[in-house]
C-alpha cells in the first residue's frame, strides 16, 4: 500500500537539530500561521549500505513551483497522479539522477557530511524571514504528547522525506508512485529555489507505473541516458508551430528507436522509428497528440518496453524568446 497521508507542508523554519543516534534524522521545526510542525529528514539508512544518496540543486527549476507558491501555509494533501504538485523522482524529471552521491551523516571536518549539507541551507532559511520551506512526505499527528525534540504541543509533522518507491522487500509496503519525499526551499530576494532530494541505496530506479514496486527484471546500468534529450524548440515562430526535440546517442553503437516513444507531461505519446548512429543527433518534429506548452512542461523518452531512458523538464521563463531552442 502507498503512503496513507502524503502531501506537502509549507511553512517557515525556526529551529533545527542535527541527526544523531542509531536512527539519525535531521530535525527542523516549521511554523505556519496556526501551528508548529516538525519535519524529520533521514540522514542514514537502516538497511546497508547505510549512507544515503543525496542531491542538492541550488538552481532548481520545474514547472510545479508556480503551483506550490499558490498553496496556503500548512499541510496540503496531494492525491496520486502526475502533472500536479506531488514528487516522483522517476517520472517527474525533477533532477538528473546521475548527480546523486552517497554521503555519510557524520564525518569529522567542516561541510563534508549530510547533516552539514542540510544545515547550510536550513540555517540560511532560518535567518531569512521571507524564506519558505516545502516538505514533501507523510504527515503524522496531532499527538496528545508534546513534540520530543522541540517541546511544542500537540506534536505533529512530516516524515518519509525521501524516495518512496523501488524499496527493498522489507519496505515494499510503502511503495507508490507520485509520493516521493523531498524538500524545496524558496528564497525571495533574489529569487532562488533549492531542491533537496534523498534516496536509500537499497532502492532502485525503475519501478512499476501502478504500484511503485521494483521491477522484477533488472534493467542494464547502461540503459539510462543511452539516448539523451539535449534540446527542444518549444516556442516556435511558425504558424502552426513546428516544435522539435533533439536526441543524442551517447553510446559507441547504433541504437534502434523502433517502438520507442516521446511523451509530454500529460503522457501523450509519439512513436519513433529508425536507427540513431553512434554519437549522432536527430531533430524530431513533434507530432500530435504530443504538445510542448509554453507554460512549462516535461519531455520523456521511453524505449520499446516502456522503460524511461531519459527525461527533462523546462519552465516558462526558458521559452519566453520565440524561436530560441532550450538546451538541457
């Protein structure tokens, strides 16, 4: 079964505690207009390898951020399904997964462990009255007891702030799609979004589109990124528009695109064909029903088995100039 109470908590950070002990979590106290909350961010795994994979994107851009800014303070439940405000590390094109790295929670020295990587940005958020934190995960509470870390009452908050699919069999009951955890921080002046994404090394990158369970057939490591989406002409000047997507074969061998599909944010698909030579590029004319909206969107490349090979996203600010190609 997926998470029971998945959503996003919007508020301001006012206190934090570094993660320590046998099951360390980096703890943050958030406040909205009416209540206090605690978000508990894993910095270590119960299953080996214990070090989490993490990515901090200091220039996070995604079409979902406009909808997030419009949310009220406090917790908002996010029903499953793509195209909204929920996170899905695999399907949402929120970041380049090849940039994730494993990091220990505590290492001697400055700014070299996961606690300190998180602390850098939350310290900044606590010092900025205009900074807003968006914490994605499963909610708990309100509880009858006081919060055990910050003492406010009633205790309540968000946990499971990490990838929540492709789990080891021990935690497969928590699998689901469009229910991944993470943290986005918004700084107003100058405007900046910071994305913090966390994954257990025991989790896998290809999951069932319905259940979120790990696929039973292993996917070759070289599969992902074999062909990359490197550019797109979204805001064309012709009438009607002639949108294009540019692919690059990164491998030293020809790749058959027979049965592959190009998909937009609404899952509309365009079937591909032909071969792509080693190191070659191909400019694809986008065909209906696929549509690249000027308001921001995503583009996915799936192979003949329906497995994701690559995916990108773009925001409306990137397509303001008509006729210019967006480079990913």
